[in-house]
C-alpha cells in the first residue's frame, strides 16, 4: 500500500546521510585518469597536491571506496540548510493535466542559492584541517564563488575569487554577496597573473571565460604560500560531496516506497547531476534496479550531445591536468547572448564515462524554451528557478506531457538546483522578447575541436 504522499518529504536530522557515496567504486570500467600534460602520464598524488588539498587529492584518486564518512563538522554545517525538501509537484502535475508523478529535489534553500554549498563547505573544511591560509577559485555567474565565500568565512579561511569579467561587470549582486562574506573578487582576465596578462595581450577587450579564470586561480594558488585551488564542479571529489543530494533523495523516496522511472538533471560540469544520480546509478551498476537518467544541457554549449569524448585541457591557459571527457574544446566560448549558465566546455569524467557506456542519456534545449518552462514552473510551484535548473524543468515537463499522450503514470524526479533571483536580467530579456537562441554551427565546433591535445586514449 502506498502511503499518502505529502507535498514535501523531509528527512529527520537523524536520517541525514553520514557518508558520501562514491559511484566510481561500483563502475567496472573506471573514468579515465587525469593526465600530466607534460609527461602524458596519470597525475600522481604528489603532483596534484601542489594544486589541491591533500585529503581532496585522496578523494579525487579514490575509485574503490564506496562510502566515505562525512566529518561531523561538515554534517553540522549541512544541518543549517539541509535536509533539502523533496517536493511533489502536485500543482505542476495538475496544470499540465498529466498522469505522471513529478518530484523535485530543491537545493535553493541557502543564501548562495544553489547546491554548490554542499561541496564548498567540504573543500574549505579540508583546507582548514591542513592548516592552509586560504583558497583560490574561479566563478562564472557567481554561485560557486558565493558558496565558497560563505564556507570560508564560516571557517575563517581567506578566499580569493577570479570572476569572469563579463559577469563581474554585469552581475554585481553576487559579487557583493561574496564581498559581504569577506572574499576578494578580481575580474578575469586580470593583470595580476602571468596567464591573465598573456590572454589580455592576445585578446584585448575579451569578456573572459571560465577556462581563463581557472588558469588564473590555479596560478595564484601555486605561487602563494599556504594556498590551494578549489573547483566547484567537474572533479570527482565534487561529485562525491554532491552525492548528499542523491542519498537524501533516495532516502526520502524509500520512506514512501516510491520508485522513480526517470531522473533528470541539468549538466554544466556535472556536479549536481552526478550527485543526484550517484546512488541510483550505483543500483543500476550493481544490477539492483533500473532507471532512465537524462542530462540536460544548453543547445548553445552542448558538450554531451555534440562534443567529442577525448582528452582535453580543463582551462584556456592549459595549466591544469588533461581530462578525458565530452568536450567542445578548451577554446570554446558560448555566444555572449547565452544567459542560462552551464557554459563550461567540458564535463565530469565520471559522467562522461557513464554516458559513453550508454548508462545515461543527454538532451540539449534552447534557452528561450528553458525560460518559458521556468516561468510556467514559477507560476504554479511558486519557486523562482535558476536558469540552469530550468533546463531540467523543461525536460521534466516534456516527459510529463508525453505521459499525458500515452496515459502512462511515470514517476519523474528532477533536480531543482537553485533560485534565480540574481538572474533577472536574463528573465527581463526573455520577457521583452529580446532573448535569442544561438546554436553553434558544426564548423564552429569542429574548429574548436581541431585544437584538442594529441593524447592516446
Ligand atoms: C553551478 C550551477 C549548476 C551547474 O553546475 P553542475 O556542476 O553541472 O551542477 C546548475 N544549477 C545551478 C543553480 C548552479 O549554480
């Protein structure tokens, strides 16, 4: 007998996960290792330790331990804003007239407004434990920088953020939230780093890109005593920390004997999607259950759907290790009219490998459709969604409408990664009919991919 399902399924504090789940442990064919661009050999712990905190390097390289304890200090921090609710979208279902059952896991209930805080606090914690003075990072629209500055101020760590210049200038609100939490914020490319000066010389007046900001942040970390670099997505360690989303989702569903048919999430670098699906993918890999898993990406930055599975640079300045992933080429920069985030040229290696093995699907959607879905959702469910999250909303609605045609009562779970209060210029462009859909041509993508590094594998 299924129990009556509440609008919001919450877990008790005592039911919150005490361990993160490492999906790589259950993969027979593991994700490809990071390579040293100089030697072409897998990065060693010593080499990675120059850039990243020691404990995080351990997590990055660990592909055998399925459950990794969440330190008590981090669990206590999580309790300030978790467990996050799993919401039954009764109002959306009714509005759509669908027999599908729709649930979303809402990660926007904290000041940074997204899931990124789940990994920010973990990374800041390990940096502090190592006795470091501070960390450096990059941020695009600012969600990661905001999350990290919150975590660093909580732990008393210095936080230096390189923010993509166009966002620094056009999105002052998150910039000021970061400064409120004590972070220093520098527009990238900047004259503060060698790589920044080089990029500015080559492309004067450039708006910057995530890949370029990463190069700057890494350079400063490596050259500053007592600093390390931290990254808010893409890496295995970030997917590991974000597994708290999937573990809570699974626990909440199991409380009411709900079995999802499909799990949908937006994919930029893959951290929220990887975190949401990890425990479900684990069941799938162990042959215990089957789920359809769908990654949703913007048509303007379509790494999974139009990229190539190959080793590539993670950053424009080519200072980071090489990573095997679905990529559009490290020089790929989405069109400036692309407003919806998810603009990274590559993808998590773990998700790339799972996708390559056919264990998950991917779909790309246009930004005007995404904002139409966002608005439809906001009007019935109340929450003002982040543009990134709205990619998942769009596909969840599409799938629910398919159920309406076929009469199937499928259970759909999607990740609602955050709120969109700081994205109102993008909403404004949509409302004024000024938003356009730029889709890169095959030639543009091919030209960018022509610069992939030559690596075996
Ligand atoms: C950063 C961000 C994303 C995309 O990053 P992933 O690493 O792919 O999860 C999605 N939604 C929101 C709200 C974000 O801030």
